[in-house]
C-alpha cells in the first residue's frame, strides 16, 4: 500500500536528548535567563525552535532570534555529536530498503545537521532523501513531508510518516499522510496514549515493530 516511508529523527531514528538539552541550556545562559531544565526540554523536543522560545518560554521576538542562534551555535559545535542511533534502527532501515521502500527524513533539524549526524551514525546510506529545516526555520513538519513525497514521486496515500510526538502526528494530518507512532522516543509513552491522537494508524513499541508493520 505504501511506497514512501518518511522518518522523524529526534526520538525516532536517534536519541539526541543530551545535545538538545545542552543546546537549550546554552541559549538560556547566553541570554541570562533561568533555564527550566528537563521540564522544558521534554515538552520542546519535536517542536520548531522559534515556537518553543516564543510560546513555551514567552520570549520576545528579538530574544527568540538570539536564542535560536545560540542554540544552533552549540548544536553545531557539540550537540550534533551527542546522539546515538536507537538499537535495531539500522536493521529496520535495511529491511525496509530491501522491501523496496523509498526512505526519507522529515526533520525540523537543520538539513546540514541532519546529513552530518546520519553520516556520523552510519545511517545515511539507507536514505534516498534527507529533508530538514531551512536556515530561517520557516518550514513546518508538513512542508518537509511534502518535500519528501515530491522527491519520492509519491502521493499522500502512498506515504507514511514514522514519528514519536504530537508534532509529528499533526504534520502527518496536515500533509494528508498516514502516521505510524513509536513509543520508545520522547513523546508518546504508550500505545494507548498514541492511539488517542487523531490520525494514528499504527503503533510500534520498538524499531523492529516498524519493519514488521510495514513489511507484513
């Protein structure tokens, strides 16, 4: 039924929590603001950076621009190297490739960061397209999904997004594609929680179940 599988990165392909945490920590320190710590980071993962700083932190537009810049400076220097691939994800990607799927990413990470991280973690060869955020952070998750479909030459009914958060589910709905939720990442904590989100068509508790669901 599907020919194109697009993956979120943070909490789906890779555990990037440490780098994200330290990126936010650096941004707050540079601005002289108190860092809320894990409470903020857990809610922020998967959301666009400007939205986090404006909506969750209440920063003014100029503060937000500076915060995004400080975050990305840290991430470019160190944060992108503080991630690791989830156990079993490489085998899952290999199985999906062997089954003939077009594989891509739809990540709100800057595309350059995404490419470098996937290469460092030896996952890049599995992907036919890496769709990531632009320098200004203007692309939404739905835009990236549509970009991936365009590169695959796939229609929405031929496409499924794999992700771990409400933000992923929302992007899939907006793009009109199916959504496979995973519960081992940063967002959904159980299959029951994931299925409460509109548009969730499948749920995987680990990377191996992604392959099983899509290759059965």
